[in-house]
C-alpha cells in the first residue's frame, strides 16, 4: 500500500527543499494536513508569489519586487561605497545593522574551482561595469564569507579592482562580540591577534 | 529595510511548519526563489490538494482520498484483527512490512494528562463502537509508541476492551534487529529479558 497520491506528492515536494529528507518530509506533510485551511492557502499563494513577483535587481543583483531595487534607486544612499556580498540575504543582515548607508552588489555565489564556478559564473562583470560607469565610487568593501572560497573571491576581486584606483577593503576577522576566547578556533584567534588594534 | 513582501510572507509560512525557525525559513524561502518554476507550482498545488482532497476515514480514522479508506473497504483483509496505532503514518510503517493483512484503527493521539488529553480527545469511542458492531473481531493489537503515554493508553484500552471477551495484545518490546546490546538503554534491556523466548 502506498500513501494516497495527494500526500505522496506533497512529501515529494517537501523533499526537494534543502536539508529535508524522507522522514522530515513525511512529518511536514502530515502536519500540513492538520494545519488551518487558510494557512495552507496562504502558504501556497506565497510560494507562487515569491517565484513570480520577485526578481533580481538589474544593477546590484539583490532580490526585489521593482527593478531597480529600493537601495539602488534611493539617491540619499552614499554613492561612493559599495559592499560586495555573496547572497541577497547578506544584504538583509547588513541592513539590519542600520549603520551603513552605501550601496551593495550581490555576487550570487563565490569562486569555487571544486564546484567548477569561475569568474563568469558569478556577478563580477556587472560589478566592474558599475565601477567604470560610476566615477564617484571610492571604496569597494568585500563582505564575502570567511570561508576559503570567500577569501579567494575577495583576493580575486581586489586584484581586478585596485588597478582602477578604487580602494578595496575587507570586513575584519576576529572574535565575535560576546564570545569566549576558550571556544574560538585557532584561525579566528590568529586573525584576531593579527588585526589587533591599539586601545 | 525589510525583506520584499513576497519573501517575507513565504518566510512566515515556512515558520509555521514544525521544527523550522527563522534562519531555516529564510534559507528555504531563498532556495524557493531559485527553484524551477514548475517545481514551485507543483509544490503549491500539492499543498492545496493535500488539504482539500484528503480526509480521515470515517471507520478507522486513517488518511484517505475516498471514504471509507482502501483498507476498510477491502473484503480480502482479515476482519478478525485490528491494530490500534497513534497516527496515520504508523499505518504506513506497518503496511510496508507486508506481513499483516488485518484492519487498523488510528487514535490520532494518546492519553496525556500533561497535555490535557483524555479519552474523549482521541478516537476511542469509534473503536469501541466498531468492536461492538463487528462480532467477528477476535483480537485488538495495540501498537501505540513505547513511550509512557503510549503505555498508559495501551493499559487503558486493554481494560476497556477485555471485558467484552476480545483478546488484547501489545507489540513486543525488546532489542531492535541489528542493534548492539552495548547501546541499548536499561528499559529496553529489561523488556528484552522480561519478554525472552525459548529457542
């Protein structure tokens, strides 16, 4: 005996999500059946809407309903700085801080020879065009993740952009605020010592 | 700055699922945007369909597209035995074994004084009615989970049903096939010794 088709199909759909295997998908599917009807309808609608109504900004690559996005079309933002991030969600994390008022550029990935991802597979060309056509731009702040791929991408970008006379910086590495030295890994400690500041 | 509304709503929907918090919901929502359009449409459709087309069987409480369900309406199944389980997915697990050909009854929960769940909150009345109206019934096999609540429900059902002259049995507790004694907990070992069989 098989699961009735509607639930079998739902399990299959849930399994397409990252990190969700057969057991979890089954649990989620049975949970869905017991959910409020309105919640399920909302869920279905928001799936469709997220896929249909969201686009990538043609300037910065961030996710947006209108093109260009809110940030790119806001003249009050500092047009001399751009933060380069890997994914749209990184923009959100940085915006939550509320301390940065410049622009962003989303790469949609990092250079990764293992996954066969070269410079043409991520949003680099549009960044270079952007820098060329915006003579006001003074600083590119690279905020790729602190992973080997993120570091490599950072180095690559730096070598490409510096010759144009634009300052290239990288987010500081070190101890997270509120963290214990005891639990920090060696690389983080090394970076924290290397980047120590006078007090 | 907030997430664009379509993605904010999708994150909210994902967060209604059990075990999915803000970070995972955000990851799933961004993953959804990059998914194949057909897959997203299928996902939305299967959500709606699972909610709309699936019902609980009016006889056994199992999940089904037609009422009564496939098992209840199959005259070739052994009408003298009924396995009592907590949830519809337990029926699927037992059916996968392909060795049992009797009927099922789904309680949709267990007795749990802590959660305020009494006999009237689970599918017990319909089980008793079923036993009364089916004079062929010879054995009720209780397959609630091996948890304190499952055990309590099992004891409660046994006391209700036995006086009617119907045999009540419980699934055996013991070592899982392929498991190591070294890693078995004390209760399982105790049950395994208690239920030892002659060879």
